[in-house]
C-alpha cells in the first residue's frame, strides 16, 4: 500500500524553509483555483484544507446553519426570518422580553409580531427569559490543573458557582415540570444538565440527562445540546469512552457544533477515532468515523476514501476528503511564485554595508546562504504548459538547458525531473486520486465528482479532456456553474501556445471580468479596519495574469511580461538595460490592442516625464560603461526628469504620497557634489560626504562645478577626457579624476547610488556582488522582480584603464602612490566579483565542513594574492617611502596588513 507523505512534507517546508518574515502565511502562497467551499453541506466548511489555522476559516459563519435557531424558527411557526430568530434568541436584551411579557413591548421586532405574540408563545418566551438570565453564569469555574481544558478567555468573571445551587436547581425543576410543550420541557432539562456540569456536579449532570432529557424521546437541537453537556460531565468523571461516543454523536448530528465536538473528542481520548470506529454499527456511523480517521491522518487519505466510497459514493463527507486532497495537490502545482533550481542567490561580498564605520580590511569570508523557500518551488510553468502530445519529445530534451529553451520564444518550457515539488510521490498521488475520482463520478449522482475529475485533468495538462468533461456537465447548482465557468477559462488560456493580437481580443471579449479592475467593495458595518498583513488571497485572475506574463516572456515580449506584474516605476529597482528597452518599446508601440491598452498599459504609472525616466536609465548605463558622449545624448533628453519616483508617508494627509525632494537633495539627476571626483579617506557610507571624501586639486579644471546635474557632469567628463589625451601633468590629473569618478560610482564607491537609479548609498540589493553569470536572472516571468536584484556588473577595468593612463603620464611620486592605491581598490572589486562567482560548494551537513571551508578559504587567499594584488605589490615595492603610503598605513588596515 502506498503511503502518501504530502501533508507532512509540505508543512515542514512551509515552516522551516519559508521566509523568516512573521507575516508569512501558507494559505496565501498558492492559487485558489479549485474552490473548496463548493461542497453542498456547509456544516463541513471548518474541515476544509488549511495550513494557517487549525480549522478552515475562509467563509462567513452564517453559511453554517445553527440547528438551535432552526428549531426556534419552527417553534415560532416561521413567523420570523432566520436572522430575526437568531437576533431574538442570541442577542435580544432580557429587558425587551420582560417588557413583552408585561404587555408593553418596546423592541421593534417584537412589536411587529402583533399583540397576541406573547400569549401564543408564552412558554418559549418565558424559557428565553430564564435562559438569558442564566447565560452570563454558564461557564465552568476555572481551576488550574487537570481541568485546564475548560479555560475560557477572561470575560465578566462570572461562572456557574456564583448562582445559588439549590435555588437554581429547584427553579429549573419547577419550570421543567410546569412546561407543557415537550421541546420547551427538554430545553429546561438541557439547562439542568448544563448547570450541573458547569458547577462540577458531574454525577448529578449525568442523572439529570437520564431524568429530564432522555425520557422525552426527542432528538432535535435541545437533545444535541444536552448530549454535548452530558459528554462533558462524563469526561469530568473519567468516563472517556462514553464521553467520546457522545461527542461523536454531537459531531454526527449537529451542523453548528461539529468543530467543538471534534476538539472535545480529541481531548477526551487519544485513541478517539479508532475507538469510535469499533462502536460504529450503522453505515452512517462508520462513514463518519472513517472521515474522522482520514481527516486526522491525512498523510494517507485514499485508502480511507475507498472505504467511505464502499459505504456511500454519494456521501457529502467523502467530497470533503476529496477536496482536501485536491487542495493539497494544488498547493504543490500552483505556487504564487516559482524559481528554478538553477537560481542561487548567495550572500554577496560587500565591504560597504555595515552601519558602523569600517576600513578596507573589513572583508568577510564567503558565506553560503540557504536557498530561499521560493527558490525551491517547482518550475511551475514548465509543468503546466507542456501538453501530453509533447511528452515524448520533451523527455528526449530533458537535458536541454534553460537558456536553449528560452532562446526560442516559440518553445514552451518542458517538464524535467529537476522540479523541486513535482516529484514521483506527488505524481503518484495525482494519478491515484484521478483514478478514484473517475470511478466515483460514475457511481455518484453529484456533479461535483465530474468537476473534480476535470480539474485533475487540468493539473495533468490534459486540457482538451478537461474541457470535454466540463462541457458535458448538466447542473443548476450556482457554485458548480461558477467553478465550471472558471475552469473552462483556465483550460482555454493555459492551452493557448501563443498570445497574439487576435487572442488578446478574444480575452477582452470573453474573459474581461478576469482582467479588469473590480470596484472596491464597501466594508459592512461588522468588519474591522485591522491591517491586512497579507493582502488579497491569490485568485484565478492572478493566476491567469501570471500565465500571460510567462507567455509574453517566452515570446520575447519582456516589456509586456514585466508590466503584467509590475509598475513602470519598479524599473528603478533593477534598471537592467535590455528589460528597460523592451518596456520602452511597448510604451511607444502604436496601435495597441484593447487588452494592451486597458490591462497592460495601466501599469505605466506616474514617473513624471516618462521619456526623461527612460533617458536617465540609459544615460546611467552609458556612464557605467564610461561612454560619456552617449550618456550626454541621453541626459540631454532628461532635463525634465522630476526625480526617482519614490513614495513616503504623509503625516498631514495620513496616506502614502509621492516623495518631494528637498531643495539641494540628490533626486537621481540633479545636485551632484564635485566630491564625486575626489577620493575616500575612509569607508563609511553613513558619514557625510565631507567626512568620507576628500577633494583632489581641481584648480586646473574650472569647468568642474561645486554642484552639477548629470548633463553638466558629462560635459565635465568629456572635457577631462580630451585633456587626458595629452602627455602633461594636467593630462595625468584629468585621467585620475575620471578614474576616481568611475570607482566612486561603482559598487564599492561612496557615490554608488548615482548611476543605478537610487537616491542614497544605504545598503540594499543593488550593492551586492551577484553570483550568477546569467545576463538575466528572470527565467519565467517578472512577477518576482522586486524580490531579487540584477543590474549589469561594474567593469572595474574601465577605472583601472584611466588610472593606468594617469600613472604612465605622471611624474609626481606622491600622485603615483595615490593612483596605485586607487587601482588596488578597483582591483579588489574584481576579486570580489570572482569570489562571488565561485562560492564554496561545501555542504553544511558535511562532517568535514570546517576543514573543507578552511581549505577553500586558503585557496581563495592564494588566488587573491597571486591575481588581485598587482597594484598593492607595486605600491609596496616602489612607493613605500612616500607620505601617501605612510598615511594609508594609518587609515587602511588591510593595506597595513599587506605591507607588513
């Protein structure tokens, strides 16, 4: 017999490998495509699948009918609605009922019932008056210890022992004897059992049930409520087997008390459900017991479902087991994010991000970082978009690299055995559940099984058969119809191999409801304004948006793919050139389809002047490539740039508003200090520019202004480049200043924010040395765009090249020493890049982890000294006697270490 370990496996993943964020919620981490709550018997809603809470809670409690309210509604001859009856029984003040009894009702609901209402129903109303009097006291007195499971949250402080025991028993007994209506009489019996239970007179509670409840031979709501109290008293007496059986009957017969009865069974008897199965005589009892066993031990659901099927294929609780199984599979197949196993984000070498001041010696050993939870999720679209007919050819290409697949936009990613979750156990589970569902739909009269079968076909990528099943379902159930409609849309869109203009028109014509914004729904008066840490639960619309984003990505339409999941302003966080160009091409595309205009282009949000926004990104990239003339051509188009689009909390307006840059603040284009041409005196990114940086001698270059915008900066660089073509000391200084600027604006420099669309140099992903050699780490879509960082890496050789020119021309030994140190600093950046691309492959679980890690570090140190200490060696051998070198010994610990 196969053992399915899905639940345990997935739960352990969610809680050990997920983000450490306190707000992580596994019930928000997959697409809810198959609606669990379409089961007809809503009393089982708490037992649907959930990881976040003990019981499923994503429904309105009003969906579960309360048999007690139904009973009262019938008692009042259906004169009132369910809601009115519930208000009368549970919420109406006792004073309102007393006023009715006196003949002068003040409550509008009671007035509308007419003048003879009390006389007609006086027994029931008198009972409600007594029940409302008792209710505040109907709690067991909490005693720490063996009965700690009775604990209730602090409330009024009242409990049953606050009432006079003898007087209360006498009053209830008298009222019981006086009542003529058997149901009302039984309700007084229920109060007698409950009062004895809550005063811990357990034996008296058992006797009260036998004397006052059982003889009436009514099995309605009052009986179920009394039975629940009897079971509690029996548990207090240590009669756990009897208590458990009675709790089981409450679970079986009640609609509103299933959840509490289930908890009570667990508390009463650790072997509860197996013992119940032994006592079950009827098919109904056996079926219910099997359900509880399967629910409790969900690791192996199908064998239990087979037993339930043999008893009754039309069982509603069998559907609950099935929907839980489907939901388990859906979590594995349809995560809201996915990465490939090849994506590895490791800790990056960064000498610049400690909050405290640090010097150039504060480098750290390469550190291995655990793969993130999302990096381990299955390559979802590689599973979902490969159809059955492609399977044979796909298997033959299982070793084809991702790059080869993605180079061909007509090629849909294939399934490979490297998928993290889509393993053999999961596949076996899907196959066996599909067989069970196919068998059950032939026996059961409920269309639910046909819908479930179609959905499993969808998960198996058999979209044609799934659609055929859906087309043949005949039902009038509105929830079933909605699910069928949604699944038809899913099959249509997911099976579409290419999204072109014609298909986009089809989307808007037939499925616009899944893509257009819904008007905001006003909260009802009972809802709170508590902050929602998670946002909206992922929906069908979200899933379809991701499908299309992936399609566009594979088709080479990166701009459209990006805008399906991101805003235009998000480009500032990862301004890599190829993606920016694709987004700009879409922005400028004439004759956009209706879908492109209304669904994709709506994410082109306010960045001020859009053309200027793009021009700044392009200009920045050209600057990082030391192409100053090209950069100038872009910056000339960016003079209307209004600033990098950031938001801030506005305390006056009490809402998030666009950031307003202070006068003189760097905004992504303007207000750049001439210190950008200087050199750092220590590495402290949190210190002011005047503390961290020192100016060079600019006297020969009056065109370098104290404060510049990027256009003026490029003008200055172009002039410096021309001067640097000479052979005099002025040329040496010009080349040194250009080298300084390129280093200072690199990942290691104080002004590292200038050419990466950032507003300051505080730490963040932009300033990490990437470990991936990929030109683009986004392999499937850009939904996870803000979760990772990718900017084209710095070319430290550009700075070194200008420094080399300065070194060759200069005749000043002190200047040469400074230039060599700057070259050594840039060479250090090259080493960090090498180190990041060659992380340790030693596994933490390796028994020799420490020894191997030490050996790896020694190897890195050897490579560093052999290949990345060229300019330090020259400085040590030829310029150790300079004042510059002596000053550096005092301010730079790693230079001091190298020299000694």
